[in-house]
C-alpha cells in the first residue's frame, strides 16, 4: 500500500547488489576500452578523461541533491514525532477540564491511543497498517464523545480548549502518514540516480581500458564508496529504516508517564 520496490530489499543485500552492479559496469567499460585500445588515436584519451570528469561530477551533484531530499524528509519525520507527543499530552491534560463521565472515558481512550502509537517503536509493515487503522477508529470514538457532550449542552470554553487540541492531534496523525508513507522520493529519481552511477562507473572502466592498465584496488574503493553512499540515501528515505531510524522514545516516555497517572 505505502511501500516502494526498494523497500522490500534488505539493507545488506542492497549494498552487495549495488557493489556488484557497479563492479560489472567497470568491467564492461574496461573490456570495451581495451577492445578499442588499438583502434583509437591517443588524442582521444584526453577527451574521454574530460567526459569521465563531467559524468562523475554530475553523479556527485545528483547524489548530493537526492541525499538532501532524503535528509529533509527524515528531519520532518523526527520533528513530527515530538510534535505529536506534545499535542497528545496537551490533549490528555485538557481532558481533565471535561465534566464526568466524559473526563474518565476520554482519558481512557487517550491512554489506549498512546499505547497504540508507542507500538511504532519497533514495528513491521503489518503493525504499521494496524496502528493506522486502530488510530483512526479511536479518532472516531473520541470525536463521538465531543459530539455527545455538545448535544447535552455541557459544552463550555474549557471544552473548546480540549476540542482544539483534539483537532491538532488528528492533524498530526495525517501529517505523520504523509511525511513517512506518502511523501516519498519518486522511484524514477532513484532509478535515474542508479543509471547515472552505472554509466559513470562504466566510463571509468572504459578510460582504464583505453590506457590498457587496470587499477583494481582504486576502482573497487571508488565503487564501494559510491555503493555505501547510495545505500545510505536509499535507507534514509525509507519509512522503516535499518541504519537510520526515527526514535519513538518520546512516545514511550509519554506512555510511561500516563501509565503512572491515577
């Protein structure tokens, strides 16, 4: 529903696959360059060097651009967790202003909501879907309490404060879904990045083939470097990261705090 193709690939397999893919590109480029070695004039070697420099520069720019996009979304997800925790806590405190029996019922629902959101600390895709569905059910229950309270003419200025916090809590739920699951970097951007990187690695091997000599250690070091950076970019943009993760500790702390509340 929310995942992309690259999300299902384990991080260890991804870095191996990228390294192998780039190594193949270098080898293919070297073999073509070696085949052309005796058929090209020496004057063409500087031209290939210029093209290689331009392609690597373009790749570096593309990677920096994508890393910036992924990093920005990662920061947004971290900020939204703290915003949601603060809003839920405010809503929970303002529920004390409600008349009984709405006060106890509402605070009980909010405790369930906090416990549910805390499950995102270490959740798989199935748990994420369950948390989203159950959260929206609790939204409906909480709102029904407010509607019933208003129909009973017990609505006051204090109740208005609670309703404002409750609306903010609903909004942050949607913002977290958009930031983590819907507002993703397009798969076409990632495919373009991998294609540019593959061609750049092939061009590097082609230049080595034209010179007739390999530099295996330096080539592999460069390939591994690009593979590591691209793996970090891919994982940074994932909703459920392996290397980077959005900590839910603030929500867990709120869960413990609310659990101690009489």
